[in-house]
């Protein structure tokens, strides 16, 4: 039986994937440069400092990689502070889980300070006991970040459902003994495999609300 829930942020609760996909394009456009086709795919495989070095070298920008990293960071901060919105039915799902006395935490690959600040601005921050970031526990190819998020709410994996949008994160959570609920997002290209590996799958978070009792009665 499920008593706890762990949420990913970007692409799961927050409608932020398009920003991350187009960050390099937005930056170059603001500088008056013309982004080449394929830039999105190239940048998606790089960390922020690596992406900054790529932009500096490939486009011959006058700014140093360190300066570009700072510029990109400010763009990201502005996005989370002013622009990012919840995915459809996210607040409804959180309210439904709370109504069933489910305790919740966040496990994010991004900046937990910015993420939690955005959740608070959007009126759902108090649904969560706290958050943990991959910057402290390693990527979601390892279960450590999920286990740390479980510790925040005193949860055992077999009593916890992890809400995610990425295939590799779902696979990691399942191997660690968590139940998994995957939601469709543009950040994950392999929706067929995501649906196959997750215990629950939805194209919209509202579908989880409709099946909340089935999810909570699931045995991982």
C-alpha cells in the first residue's frame, strides 16, 4: 500500500522542459546570432558549463565560457522566478494525495532552491516536506537521490510512489523498490518504453487523480 510520494520537478510538476530544450537558442537569439539546426540536441547532452564552452567555441562568441555560464544561469533564474508554470492538473493531483494523507517530497536534478521557490510562488510549496537535489546525491542513474527524498518523509521504498517523466529515472526507482508513475513530457522521446517500465502511466497528471485509489492500493 502506498503512503508516500516523491516528485520530480522539471517535466513532471513544472512545465519547464521547453525552456531547457531551447535555452541555447534563446541565448544566441538574444545576442543577434543565428542558431544552427541541431543545436537543441547538442545542448541537451551537455552540462551548463559544457554548453557554455560549446557556444563560445562553436559560435565564436566574445564572452568567455564562464561569462556565458553566468548569463545562462541568470536566464534560468528569471524563468523559475517569473515564468514557469505548473503542468496541467499538478495542483489537483497534489491535493488528492494530501486528502489521502500521503506525505510528499521532491527529488530534482535541477536547482532545488529555484524549484521549491517556484512551487511556493505557484501555491503548492507547502505540500512537500522538503526536497533533495542530484547535485548532492548524484544523477538519477543511481537511487541515492530517491532514497534521500524518502528519508525526508520517513518512507520505505515499497510504500512510496515516484512520479517521473524520464525513462532512466523510472528504471532506477523501480530497481530500488519504489512504485513508479510516469507522465508524458517532451523531454522523453521513448514514450513506449516509459509506459512499459512504469507501474502507472499517464499523458496528463489528471489521469492519476482519476486513478488515485488504484495507485494508493498498489503493492510495489
